[in-house]
C-alpha cells in the first residue's frame, strides 16, 4: 500500500472516530476511490470550492486542503475541477454513466478538449481555476491551438465523450489539426535528434573498456565536428520555425478572440432583460 493510501485510510478512520464533518469524510473516501472513478472526487472538490468548505476545516484555500488531506497536487485539482465543469457544460449525460458498462472519459482527455475547443463553446464567468492558469493558455509546446471548424469540433466531441479515446490517441489524431507543424519543423527535429545521438555516443565511448584511447579520441573529435555542423544547419532553421510559430499563434489568438467576442454577444442577446430598479421596486410594493 502506498504512503498516500495509508495516510488517507488513517485520516478517514480518525475523522469517523471523532465525528468529523460528513462532507470532509466523504471527500477523503472519494480520494481513496480516485483510481476507480475520478468523477466522484471531482464532484466533491467542486462542491468544496463552491461552498468554501475548506475554511470550516481550517484551510486558507482549496489547494492547501487538497494537498494536505487528499494528497492531491494543485495541477491535479485544476484538471479535475475543470474537467468536471467541462462535462457539466458540454456533456452532462456522461455524468450519469457508471464507468463500467459505459466508459467515462479520462480527465486528461477532457483537459485536452477544454484547452482546444471547450472554452470556446461556452461563455461563463471566470472561475478560480481559470484565474490560476497562464493567461496565454491553451498551448502545447509554445503553440496556440488553431480555431477548429464545426466538423473538427464535432469529431473531437465524439472522440472524447462517445469513444472515450485516451490522451495519447487524441494527440496523434488531432494535434496535426490544432497544432500543425510549421515548414521546416520536421527537419529541425531530425537535426536535433542527430546532434543528441552524437553527443550520447561520444559519452558512451569513454565508458567502454577495451577501446584504444587513440581511437576514442579520434571518434570524439569527429563526433564533435559533426555536432558543430548539425548545429550550424539547425540555427537558421530554428529562426524560421520560431517565426512561423509566432505568426501562427497570432492568427490563432486573433481568431479565438473574435469567436469569444461573438459568443459573448450571442449570450448577451439571448439573456433575459434585467428589470430596472424602478420596476423592481414597483413589483416589491405590489
């Protein structure tokens, strides 16, 4: 049994013996069952955050509570709560699944959905987890996801919510669309790998018994020249790829901002009109 599991078992037993807050005990129990179903744990974390229950238990914020009692890191807490909110907004029917007969998407897959598509599809007030994210997110290796068309968005929804594809499968399938590589990126990757391989080979040669010192020194010198040449070839390509990535990021950010503005306008138009103070006073008096 892991150290975290032992701590959770001991804490649950202590809280039950001392008449601890039922919600607090429930949170610990759901943390114990985390590997079976992340949804249960995410749900209670959202409740704890929404009602500031951690303050009753002596903690300054949700992260301190989750780290100390549930052995959950800040990043995991954010992924869980964001993923649960994503399901609530975009696929509430998934929350009814038992996770056995019908698959529940992993929170990593939902995090991928949120960072590429989900945040564009709903206009909601800023949340605590969103405020803690890097303002330039969503990104993947310094790249901003390209704005998806309706067909790609639907395809991703099916892959996440209906097919239950794992994060690795989603990346292989959708990264070429959301994070297309700029011209020269593949060649630059090959140059970097070749240079890294040459460096590792030079390091290994010195650890091999039986090789003549003169031969090792000669090979090290040749490998050093090779790495220098590879780096020279890579230098202008790095600048080319960086410039192309920067341009693509600017286009993506502009397109995403435009869509967000459009969605906000549509949400504002569809919202019921607020009653004026005068009208509200009249209603109250009547």
